[in-house]
C-alpha cells in the first residue's frame, strides 16, 4: 500500500482568496490526495466559509473533510450540523474539541473531543470517517504527557477511525507516541501532520502558540537567515523533506500537509520525495 497524502486548507476571507485557493487545490489534486480538509473557527467565526470550501472540494470530485469543533455546542446544534453534512454528501469529519472563543460563557454540552466522537457514532453509526487530533509532543493544555496519551486513546475507543498529528520536526516523538498508543490498544493509523517551512517568523509564532517544538538548531538557523527568504525556503525544503523521508522509512501511513493555502512548498517537498512530477 502506498503512502496516502492529504492536504489542509483554511476558509478564504475574500473572493480573491477563494479564487487563489481554487488554483492551489487544482495543483494539489494532481497528487491524488485521499482527502482535503478545511479548518473550522470556534463559535461560528468561519463555519460558513468552511462549509462553502468543503462543498467546492466535493463539487470538484474530491473527498472533502470538515473540521468540526464541539466547544460551546449543544447536542441539538451538533445533530443539526451532522444532518447538514449528510445533505452535502460529506463522509469525513475531523472531530476536535476546539478552543473556547473569548466572550463565550460555557464549554457547552461537550467537554472533550472523545465525547463528540461518541455522540457522532451514536447518532450516525459508521456513516462518517472520523479523524481526531494527536499530539506527539503533548497538547499544550494537558496536565501530563500520560494524561494526554490517555485522552488520545479515549478518542480512539470512542470510535475514531484515524488521527492526524500536530506538526512536529522531531520524528522520534512521533514514533514514540505511536508505539505508546498501540501498547494501550489504540491501533488506529496516526498520520503525521507536516508543516512546510517558508517563513521563519510565522512558523516560530505558530509553533509557540500551539505547543509544537522547533528544535534549537532549526530555530537558530532560521533566525540567522534574517530576511533572506530564499535561504529560509531552501533550508526549510531540506529539513522537511528529510523529516518526511524518515517518517516514510519508519512506516508512517501517510503525510498530511498544512498547506497554509499555498501549493509551491508542498509540491517541492513531494517532488523531492519522488511523489510528484516535475
């Protein structure tokens, strides 16, 4: 079985952004992805845009996946959304807890993603393929690494089919996480999330916000390049290609690219890996 590929997008905010993303998707469809996912804002901030983008992917003949956060939601609101997903022809959901937006009073009726997964299974049986998040370097809000691992295993036991990880640059963290999860009986495939490096400032800010570790040697090299964009991109291409190669050799079931609504860096990595033409 070959390495499966999947791509993540975020909902564009403008008609120009939507047009640009359409061209990006077309370029990436040539790689025959298993699915393309679209992120989802907490508390309704981008949910309409998410569903419009997912619908466009489905209309283009591809398998779409909607992120779906349960924070602040009620059982009735989730039931309503699931009916909407089914009406669209959607068969894949990335089920997440999500972050409580500022100004929101309560967590709603779901405290954890495992509760959302269990509810979707109870309501819709096996209709949806459910992806969940995995954190090889531990979720930033977890009490301990052990508690975080147990939370992940709980999502698989609740009925998730597979997982996508937070991005990382240390493959040993990924392989250790998979081994530990399997020892606890969570056998579902864990697909590594891959973040191409194209912008030093953006990457470091994003990594700090979501608890992803950027190894010191990478951080120092990126900072040393200053505003030299071409050197940052060339270095990033080397680093991320080597990471993907190591993951592939180690038996990772696929690669899920956080594209940031761009195609160039992802295509460059996949060409280096011999998985794309050109």
